[in-house]
C-alpha cells in the first residue's frame, strides 16, 4: 500500500504542478460506457500494464462504464519505427483487433535523441500519425479519440554509472512542448508527463549511492536498503524510475495521478478509497497477465509466422492449433474484464471460464510403443546402464522427477555462491497452455549431507514462463523470460524470491528455442546471452535511441545490468547456444543448430576459422571442465552437450594456435543409447563434480512436431553427477554469508568455477569494502612472479566489474612475464576504451595515447595473442597511435587470427589516410608505417615521402603508373644504387617476371621501350631470352 508520507508527496507535487502543463491542457478525456481503450507506445506504455495503476484509476473514475483496456505498448517503439517478428500484425491491425474507441499514445522519448535538429521531422511524423489515426475506424463505426502523452523527465538517480539526464531533459522538454502544440492545433487531449514528473523529482532527494550497504527499513526494487531519513532535511522518496527512464511502481502510480489530474479534472480521486483502487488494480493485473500472452504470444514464428503453416498429422498445422488457443486466451481476458467491472462497483467476483472454446485435438507424429502411443521412460538409475562413461569416471543420479516432481524439463542450470545447484524447470515448454498452470520454476537442489545426492527441492520462484536463461548477480538472480529480463531476490533468507522486478525489455520470443539463453558473466562484470533467428529485438536504454536487431542479428549480446545498456557482441548462428570463459578470460561460443564453435577474439566481428572440427549437432550448452577433482588431462577442456544423434557430452582439449585457439576432440565424458536422454546444460558443482541436466524427452524441436504434440513430455527431468573414480571431491566453499575478505580470498582458488562464484558474490557487496579487501589480499603477491599473475588478473577483474578500475595494476600486468596475463590486461583496456568510446567519455584519447603510446612494444610482443588483442583495443579509439600499433603488428609473424584481426582493423581505421596525414604534417613516417606505405600507399602518397630505395622500388612496382613518373623513379633508384638505369630496369623486370606480375610488367615494358636505343643494345641478349621464357 502507498504510505501516507509518499501519498502526501505525490499530491503535493500535483498541487505545485507548473503552469506549463496547464496551458496545454485544453481538452478533457470524455469516456462513454463500453469504450475500448488501447494504450500504445514505447517501453513506458509497455511497463504500465505490469503495475496497473493507470487502468485501475480509469475504472475507479468510471465504475459503471465497463471499460475495456488493452495495452499494446512495445519496447522501443517510435512514431515511425515499430518492427515486429514475421506476421506479428501491424499497429492498425492490432488496434482493429481490440476495437479501439480511444487510443492513448506514449511517444517522444526515443525520438528526442535526435535533438533540436530533429524537431521539425518529429512534428511532421507526429502530425502524420495523428492524421492517420483519426482517419481510421478501429471500432468499425467512428474515428477514435486520441490522447497524446509526453515522455517523462529523465530522472537523475545520482548513480555514477547512469546519465544524469540534464542534457537529455532539454531535448525531452522540446519534444514534449512540440507534442503540446500539436495537441492544441489538432484539439486533442494532452498529458504533460514531462513537467509533472520533473516537479515530483524536484521534491525528492535520492542518492543511489546508498543502494549498497546502508541500514534502514525500506528497500529499493533490487532489495537494497534505504535510510529512513535523509541527512539534508529534504523529503525522502523512492525513485520514479529504475534507470532514469523506465518507471518503477511509484512512477506508475505518479503517472496515473498525473493522467487523472490533467485529463479527468478530479485530482484527488485516487486517494478517495485507496483500498477499492487496490482491489481494482489486482483484478487489472490478473487480466493483463492473460492479455500479455495474447499480444506478446511466445513462439510467434510457429503461432502466426513462417512455421505456423507446417503440416503434421491429417494436415493439421500449428496455426490451426495456436489460433484456437489465442481464441481461448481472448475469452479468458474478456472474462477477467467482468471481474474488474465488479471490483469497480465495490463487489468481489471470480472469473468464470465455463465459456471457453475447446482446444483442438492434436495427434502425435511420433507415437511411442506403449498403449495409446505413450513413450517408455527408463527410471533415472536404470538410464545410467545405457550410458557409456569416460574411463575412470562414474555417474550417479543427483536428482530426478522420481524424487522431486517439480524437476520437469530442466533447461538451464547454475551454481550459487554457496555451491548449490539451481535449475530452471520449463514444464510449459514450448510455451504456456492456457488450460494448464503457468508454473515454470527456478529450483534449488541442495546436497546438505554431501553424499552426492540432492536432499531437497526448493522452489525459489514459481509462476515463471519460459525461463530460458539465468545467472546470479547482486545478491539475487537475473532470469530471461522474453520479452523481459527479471531480477529476483530473497530478502529474508528463506530461499524464496521476495523481489520480482522487470529490469530490461525488448527480448523477442518468436522462437523460445532461440531466445535469450546461455547467460554468463564476463570477467569484467558484463553479462552475455545468445539469441537466434526469427527475432526482432528492440532495446530501449537510457543511453540513446532504440537499438534494433532484426533476424540477421543472430549471435552473442553483451548486456550490462549496472548501466542498462546492451550491444551486439559477436555474430554466430543461426541459433547460438553456449558461451563460456576460460581462466584467462578468453571467450568461446557455440551455435546450437550447426554445432560449430568460435573463439571470440574480436568482439563485434567474426572469426577466421572454426574452434574445432564439428562432429555432432545440435548443441544446447558448453562448459569448461576446470576442477581439481578431475585428472590433469581433463582440466581446462571444453565440454559440449549434444541432444540428437550423439546424445551425450563430448570433450575437447584446447591448443593455442598463434593468436587463436583450436580444440581437438578427445574421449567423450559420456553418451547414452537412451533416445530420451537430452543433456541440456552442465555445471561444475561446489564439490568439483560435473553436473549434467537431462531434459529427458522422446521428442524435441519446434519444426519437427506440432507445438502441442502429445508426445512432448512435461513430467520428466534428471540431473546426473559425474565424478572421477578414486579421487576426493572438493570441500564446498560457502560464500553467501562469508566476510568480504574471505570471499576475496576465494579468488585465489585453483578452480575456475570457484573463482567465478567469488566474483558473482562480490557483485552484491559494498564496492569500497571489496576494493579495500582486494588491496589487502594483493599484498602477498609479487607482480614479477609469473606464478602470481593469475591472482593479479583476478584482482584487476574485480575492480573492472565494480567499475573501480585499478589502472596502475593494469599497466603493471601489461608487462607481466606471463603472456596470458599481458593479454588479459590488454583486453581490460580494450573493454575500457570501447565502453568509453560509446559514450564519448572525455579524456579517452589522452589516456589511450598515454597508455598505448608507452607500451607500443606490445605490438611486437612474443605472444601473437597479445599483439592481436592490442590491435583490437586500438580500433576503439583511433588516431596516430592506433595506426602505429597496426603498422607494427603487420610487420610481425602472421597467423590466421592475427591476420584476420589486422584486416578487420584496416576496415575501421583508414591507414592510408593516416599515412597522408603524417606526410601532410611534414612528419617522417615510422619504419613500420613506411613499410606499410611501401606496400600499400598510392603513388601520389609515395611521391610525398622522403625518397629512398624502398620508395623508388615501390613506385616502380605499382600498376598503371605514368611513364614519366616511372622514369623519374628509375633515375633516382639507379643513382642511389650507383647502377646504370638500363641495368636497374632490366633486373627489376626479370624479378617481376619470376613473380608473374603481369600488370606491373606491362607498365615497365612501356618504360623499357622509352629507353635510348644505345642503352637497349646493352641488354639485347637478355631481351631475347626474356621473350622466349616470359611467363
């Protein structure tokens, strides 16, 4: 419930609401009984449905109107760009589907990043949108009422990793003002959310630096504590947004009050009976939950897109079956409208779904051998007998559906900072059937007596839908649940999520097989996930206009929950699954459909070769087997799970090849002849054993079977535990309640998985305490000792993930005796410079020229990987130093990865222009730049260089050079070498003939023909020989 203090603050803000909003408030919204209201727009509109305040207020104000409200908001939408997956339906089609009498439009935020220069186009687009909307008859009878809502102000959360919004608020005010003008000109109702939210923000004092560790009774959206009373005497208030732009529950409530105050005249209505409003809101949320699964139906490519027409038994298609389910959902939504109307009248009601259409019967196209086509399932223990296990290893059942019925369709796993295995269970796969419970779950499987068998199955969170990926962060869990990423957190220690907040939007769900999966945190604290084809992502962030990625954007994405930014990271497809980092921070990814893999040596670009020789496919997951429990020959190996044909876990040993990697297949960990065995994910547990999930299903795949094929199993699921015979498992290290110093000490663990969990744990600790503990821990290590290099790198990464970069340590590591440490330090700067370049951070060029300029020797490093990483780092800044790094690396021994990186870098940094700029300044080229110029520069540029034997030879060996220029160069070269011109020329011709340089020879032949007759006579015999032997 809204506290009295916070309620007063909201009402005070309305009382103090500036006149700027009132001047634009020309018209009130007039609603009629039975009106259908559609809410459209960007992420603001999208988030409102999950709080329900605006709709609850409308029903409260008009309790007898039986209003029908449908939210059509969509992350990242603008007036002119609203991309969707195939056959999703146009905005007009959806407005017609909901029979809109009233359209409430939220636009302007993403458009405002065009600044003042984009204002005329914005007005033009807005007027076109108004004209088009008012020309429609979505209800088949009359034009809709149109309400324009401005964007909210950008909230300064005093969080150093988010924009303060000062500059963007100037743009937002301009665009809000333009919307107000259009509303007045077109006589439309207008809601000025910008000035109202700005006034509310002025009344508050909120310092997000208090998020981490202050005491108090109130907690923010992530479960962090707030102080009860600020020290400066101002009013205390929770933020209106999670990141400056996307509303919290308080922001949603504020918006509803603002809407009411500006358009419905009675400003204090929401407080009149807050209990009644809250009852209405609960009913609204129940209805919106159903509606969301109509409008944002997952598996759209099979529901209404390209695969919906695939025919199965008796010619039945997915479209046939899924359209009936959408009809069922539509009726369920309407039934919940009735509950809302009853709540608006102060009465209680429950939805009556007795009128639902019957679902279509679906016949399996792969029946089992048992009665009625059922499939046979082996018991979990019995299934082990079907496995072929690596020599010296054994398998036991850690958990199965036989002990824990909730363990059905385990799709992803992770190990928490106390060493406990967590599993995402997906019984609604491929997506929710409306006639069954939506009850996908996040489960914890603790082994409390350390006997290698789960003792309990704890439901951390239920009521999820399609949890295709998750990872721990900030003391809680990030969960991919398209179209959103959720943050879940337990506040009271009972292993049940108390916080459930949508913190990111825009994931497409056209194919739940291929939506966000494989979550992993990088050494630098960013999170990576993969997504495949058929999707249309629209990511709205606090950093700029919407980032859109269509079906071609298959690959790995980099998402930062600290800054709320996202970027495309690496292309791989068509449907990538699997992403991991080794102990030095090298990243590897695999494609599920093709079964191929790559080393990610140049983020944002591709790779010159495959990571391994592909033998199996499809691949749902990969992992690195780094555990002291296993023999040395297995440690550090790449594991790949495969689910069709070869159903098991293959194993590959890494080989360093120049700047890149190759992985050679060795003995598999295990594989099974049980056709139902489907290893879906793998983890190294707290005890050092390998845990393998088993999806356990007779059929998989969207395309091969109807989405509702009855042979799809929703009851089975196993977790198998693989151990090395005769070797002790590790003692489980518990970090959740450990001191920060003890967590930091775990960074010294010899096991990659344990160090990774320590870094995860530190994301939720006070940054200043962590930095102090890391500095204390570092005192025991010697930067000159290569055996200590990994410890120093771990310390560097912790500072990086906390955004407290230790520049001195990074520079020290650039000169480590351990090449892997040098490469890791270069990648630290690569990521730092890349991130700073994205936001045009001041001082970037100076820092780059200082650090890189003093370490140019890295371009000649003995390690090809260091050289390649240094080149990649340089591409994010550019300038003379960056060019020199590339020039230098080009003169070193090449390999496929290094050559690829250099070639890609040349597409980013114009080296030819760098040569011209140097020459234009009158500066001498460095030896490496000159070597490049001699091979690549144009003749015009070569003529500007200081004349040397190399320059003259370069001109003489270029194609299509005028004879006069060739003659000048020949004269100069012959003089330098003290050789006759005809002798020098003919020797050069003979050299080029041996290399079959035909085009150059044509030019030199013309030069030869222009030589004096007496000189030609001196080489008559050589000319005759050449005439008979020329290639």
